[in-house]
């Protein structure tokens, strides 16, 4: 029969390379944002220099006049912590035993498990990409989205709890109702699936206060059913307290959950500016741009149509305040339809050559800007990025956990099974803060959830 060591070699030599290629092909941020692997980590953190000021030693002077004082670029020291991200598979002892006599059947099982694991990990990373920043684990509150408490990796927030049903809002943790609303009040369940393990509670309960104290969520269970049209789920609470209005729902299980433990996401560009980010105190002139298409007023639940002027204004605002150019835009595919509607008004057709649809979309404001449409991006939002200002701070690249030499390890749950862990330690880091931004409050239609 095949040994666990032999199967470990197959996982390591064949599937690991294939998995990394899939990440590059299906997760746009893997290839568009550079990785920094040679950082000097000190424990769980790494210090980086964040650009926050320009050289003042540039000036024109009169003949024989004093030259400008030599200057330097302004920087401030930021701090990035590493986040621990995993994907796990389980193979039964019977499946491993059959690898010798039924090699083709075993390969089909392994191919299926690995293909789905890679897609699940890619989906998880894509969700994390749009979450907000993690917050200090103090009792002083977690003000990320205006008046709302929160933490990163939130799937949704409970807005009503009639009987056994739970009405969800704030998809991805971004407010969709209330005074601090930033996105349309749709899609409250879009980041949940049936059978998902979940926990719920306030930010303080989910994170645990003070730092290091085990989290104590109000309850835990699984998603029993979902009604996307009414933004409603039913929860199998397993005997624990049912979700209450105001609770945040995150992925988790007994003794562990994702709240505040996911990598920093682009959602931080939408957050109200207060406190610290990457260990740096907020300074308005040094922070990201943010505006709404709704005549520059707070969103307050009223969306407005996308306009070319709003897109140009966002690009020009970021260029003016940072001196750097936007070279990447990100939005949900529903925004692409709004954009195409604007372009249709400018299309000229040859009499005998009528075609419909499009192959690629880009936006030009001084120069062409690549535009990516991602299904996990928040509804009604367009992100404007300078790729050079972002990096993946990688402490441990994606790899199979094999500290003891084997990828496959005996299941400790008294089962005839073996497990394998695919793991990486990393975080998203901003090397410059004010050359990125977000346009929000855009009308969208035709969304799935």
C-alpha cells in the first residue's frame, strides 16, 4: 500500500505548485500586488517605513542666492502584524489504503479534494481582501465604521431577529443602514453559505478583552438556511443563545473565530478616520481619499448614478494630494454595467457593423487605468489604487505544514484518518497612505444577492 510519506511527497511536489498557480490565475491581488518576503520580522510583527511627506529641498533660487536646505522624504514608522491563514483537508485511512490497488480512484478523490480546497481558500482570501483593518484589543471600543463598533472579517451584522429568523445587513461588516451607511442595503447574506460554522456577538465578545483573553461570543452554530431575497438566515444555535440585533456574525467555531484575525483589507479605505492604522496615528492630509457620487454629501441611504465626472474627480484628487497616479481600479461587476451604460452614449456604429457587448473595459483619466471587476467587492463601491503603495508582507509563503517531515498527520480525534494543512503567515501593508481611495454610494442593479 502507499505510505503517508509517499502521499505527502505527492501533495508537496505536485499539488503545491499547482495550488500557487491557481492563486495567481484566480485571485487578482496575488499577481497585481507585489510580495515582500525578506522582511525582518520581530516575533509576530514587522516594522516598515510609510511615506508621509515630500522632500522640501527642491526650489528655484536667484543667482548667487542661498540654495534650498537639503531635505528628505518624510516617513513614519509603521507596524504590521502577521495573520495566520489555513486550509485543511482530511483523508480516511481506507482511502489511503486503496491508493495501491485503486490508484486511479484515489487520484480522483485527491484531485477533487485539492481542487475544492484551493477554490475555498481563494474565496476566503478574496473575502478578506475587502474587509477592514484589525483593531486594538482594548475596552475603548472598536470604531471602524463611524458610530458602529466592529472588527475585521465580519460576514454581516444582525439588523432584526424575528423569531427563528435572522435578518442580515452590513455585508462584509461595511454599514448598509444607519447614520454611517456606506453601501446599499442589499446583499446582507452574500458572504454566508448553508452549513457555514459561525459565531456571533459584540466586537468585545468576539475579540476578547483585554488582549490575550479567550474570546467569549454570545453563541455559536451553523447556517441552516438562507433566503437571499429577504437577507434572512435561520441558525442552528446548538443550544447556545440565539443571535440578537446588533450582533456581528463571523466564521468560527468553539474556542476560535476569525474576528480581528484576518489580514487587513481594502475596506480600510472606507473607514472613518480616527485612532491608528498600522500603528500610525491618523492625520487627515496623509490618509486615503474617499468621496461619494451623491453630490459629495454623506451617503445616508441615498445612492446616485455613476458619472464619468465622479471617476475623473477621484483620480485627480488622489493625484493632487499624493503626487502619485492611480493605476488600478476595482469594483463589483454590477458597476461594469453602469459604466457601459455611460459609454453607450458615446458609441458610434458603422451602418453595416452592429455588434453588442464588450471584451475589456478600462478607464482613462490622463492615461489608461486597468479596471478589474471582482464578485467579492462591496456593492456600490469603486476602489482606486496605486499598486506600488501596497505590498503583501509575507512571513511564511503558502506551503504544506511539514515541520515533522510529513505533510499528512494522524487525526487526533480518535479516527482512522489523516489531515494535511496548507498554511501562510502574511498581511496586506500600505507603504503610502494617501494615494489610494474609494468612491462609494453608487447605484447598482442586477446583483445576485
